[in-house]
C-alpha cells in the first residue's frame, strides 16, 4: 500500500507540486482578505509559508533544483527558468520580511507601512512564481 502511494506521488510529482502552488496562491488571497483579523491573517499566511517551504524542499529533493538553477544562470538559455528562480527568491525573502514586520506590527503596533510595501512586492513575486511555474 505504501509502495503504491509513493509510486503515485513519484509519477505525478509535477502535477501535485503545481496544484500545491495554486492552492497556496488561493490561501494567500484568503489571507489577504482576512488582513483585518490579525490572528486569522497570521495563521493563514504562516500556513502558506510552511506549505510553500515544504513544496520547495520537495522540488529540490526530487529535481535537484539548486543545481539546475546554477546551470540555468551559467548558460542563460532558459530565460523563463531564470525569471522563475529570481521571483521565487524574492518571494522567500519577502516571506521572511513579512513574518518579521507582521509580528512587530501585531505585538507593538508599528511598521504597518513597511508591512504593506513588502506585501505588494510579495504578492507580485508570488503571482509571478505561480505563473512561471507552469512554464518551466
């Protein structure tokens, strides 16, 4: 039974990963729509971060993504892959900034402007990540 599950996951990894990517994007929209309810917003967005990082680790383990990224930058042949790597990196950095600024905003009530500015960059990079994921 476990062998069948692992075989299914292995055979359908790309589709599962893309599905997770879209699911996370939907959750992010729900999180943004709940931004006025700080506790709910934080729970949803932290869940998105955790699931995104699990998906990223799974992609690395399955596809040796870091090595492929390095090769893509050296060869400059696959521009879409390079764009995907760049927006994905920006997205991860924005996640970390959002966690920091969001916690500061929640606990001390400061930094709303910075949190909003980061959110704009994050949403743009996350949307670009979702779109380019289908292209690479």
